[in-house]
C-alpha cells in the first residue's frame, strides 16, 4: 500500500486494455507494468485481472480496485493543479452570493479591497436571503451565517469564523412589559423573528446547566430580511434574536438593549460554501483566505 505507483500502473493497464496497449500509450515497458501489477496483487492478496496473450479482463474485485485507482489519479492531478495555481496571480470572474446584511455591512467593502490587491479579478456579488443552489445558479462562492452545521453532498461548507447571537428589545418594549428573567418569560412579550408566515426560524438559548434550549417564537412580525427584523425591533414592535453584527451600533447607542445574556446561545458560524474541492480556482481560494482573515479580525 505504501507504493501508489503500483495503483497507477494498474490503472494505465486497465484503461488501455492490456500490457502491450499500455506500453504503447505510456511508453513504459510492458515487463515493468506487468511486474507492478503482479506486486500489487501480491500485496492485496487478490487477483485483479485475468490475462493471456490475447485477452485482459478485470475480475470483480479488480473493477472495484480500478475505481479507487482512478480516484487516486484524479486526486493526484488535483494536487498538481493546486500547486501550479498557487504560482499564478488570481484572475478571472468570481460569482459570489451572500445575505443582504453580510453583503451590505462587510462584503461590499472587503471585496473592493480584494480587487484592489488583485487587479485581474472581477467579482459579481448577488445579495439574497435565500440559500442558493451554487451549481444550478453558477455561483463560485457563497457566504452564509448559520447556527447549525451546514453539509451537502455536492458542496464544501468551510467554517471561516464564528459570531454571537443576541436577544434584544427597545426601551419602549421594556417599559411596557418589563425585563424577562428566563426564556419562558418571552411568552408574555410581542416577538419579531426571521422566516416567513409558514416557517419561522427557532431561537436558541443556553440553559444554566450548559444545555441548549430551542424556543419556537410566535411573532407579531416575521421577515426573511434581518435588516427588516432589526428595524421592527428598533420601532418597538417586539423582542428579537439576531446576530450581534446586525445590531451592535443600536446596542452602543442604547436604542436596543440585550436581554437574557446569561442564556446567550452558542456562537453562530460563518461558512464559505463552494461547489467542490476539485476545480476551485486560485482566485476563489485566495478570496476565501482573505475573507477568513477579515471575519476573524472582527472578533
């Protein structure tokens, strides 16, 4: 198993359909190819192919080993592409998707800084609060904040930073309803939440014993736009839970107050989401590293 060259030799012979044909396509003597394949069979303890002077056929286990060998070769090629691209200046168009809040508060400025550093890069920024289909909509990168892990078979969700969620209310709400002492007290408060009328995003709290508590708000006002949620909270419509970066200025100015800090939920995560590890361009990799540095510098 320590010599991957044996797998590559087996792959070349299998794809060529025999040792003589592999010699013609690779230039490697068939005696050497035959020895490599025989050594691989000895190490694995199985017969990978039935061969004669006129025929070469993979066994059932040989078919399975072939698929793994093909994957090994693909990964090796991907490594070569990755290394070669690190020596090339980032260039080309990068299509980026983000939520409205993150895009307006951070990405618009940071992406401009990135393009100044890399003048051969062009960027198309799409701001939307729905989760996009990167492959169908042809995005190279999406930046999303989530309180739960993100995973899918056809994308990579890389964690690049963390953020804080806070429960907030205006002075008017607190004057009318008092100050809640625990999440259960929220039942007597008007609420503002993210989502839509059919699907309201739940709130997370941390109990005194360290356990997470999921709370399902029944809001007076609901929107998929965090800016709209913040404005409703500022206007005194109700209590809201949102990322700290959505309301940090309002908290500093006193137009919103943080509630239940002792029940603050676990940190949310900032994800860089892209279609797959293979084929990611040098420009996209460089941009992800740049954004990771910017997000982490905020904390």
